[in-house]
C-alpha cells in the first residue's frame, strides 16, 4: 500500500483533523528533500512543521531540546549533555520527575545524523514511525485495530506520559502502537488541543493497521447502534 493511500485511509476512517506525519532516521537528506533552516525550541515542534512539508533536520537542530535529543538517540556534545543534566535536576527538584526516573526514559538505539520529517502522504522514504494527533475515541479505534487492546494480547497497550516523544522509541521497540497523554512541554510547544493525544505507529505496522481499521470502525458503529437502541428502550 502506497503512503498516500495509507494517509488517506487513516484520515478518512478515523476522521483526523490533522495530517498523519512520518519520520525516519537518516544521515543525510534524501534527494529533493530540503534541509530545515532556522531553529526550533523543541524536538516536538518539528512534528507540527512536518504537517505542511517534507524536510531534513540535523541532530544539532534538536539540541535546544536536550530531552528530545536524548530520546531520539543522538550523540550529544558535552555542553548539551551538561544542559540535559541541569534540566533533569530542575525537573527532579520541582517534583516533575522522581530521582532516577530519567535514566529509564526510552531512547532510540540507532544513531543517526538527523531525521527526515513530513506528511505521511508525501513521505519519500520508508518511515521509522508515523505520528497522529488523536482524540480518545480515535485512540480507541486504533488500539482495537492494532490488537493492543485485546485481552489475549501478550503485549498489552502502552499509554505513556512525559516526555511525549518517548512514545516514539517505545512504539519502535515494541513493534506496536504506543499512545501518549503528552507532557506539558509538548502541549506548550506544539499548541495541540487539550482534547488530543499522541499516537505513534512503527512504520512497518501502518499498512496492517490501515487494513484493519475499516472493519473495526464498522464493528464499533454496529455496537453503537445496538447500545443506542438499548438506551432508548430503557427510558
């Protein structure tokens, strides 16, 4: 299934109000993909920029967000590592993180020089992950379609918290969808609506998810009609 078809079906079946975006670790921009110019305050800011264009961002362009750079697995210079430790200290002192928690935050194991970001529908290479802004109802459908919510699943659904970007390595490592309630940094920098959360699907799992979503959506609609009838009969 082509990326444009996958993006179209995800958007239509879920009723998304933003474009699914894709990302892929890379050591250089692919042909005809521009390198991002300027700077952003956080790694997750790139996600919103990726809704409108495909671009390559270097590791260094992520360094203003030491936590995000760590999660993406980048090699960081000593100055950025020092800033990261200082930021973690502020978080622990302020009661945002517990002592020792930072070392357990998932990170991507593969090292790269940068990341290609862009709308899934236009993505020129194989994505490592696809990110969607979803409501709880849309997350429900995705969870059912991916099998993450099945009681027979030996790897139950993962719904994470801070930092939101940790959902990316979590999904890649599991080979399955991960959802995140987000974090206050993500909500500040991306300005995403309070009723939306983040869902991340490994690149290799998107095609199967899309193929299953339609059936799951139809089944949920049938159950909704059944429940509405029962509700009306109980009045």
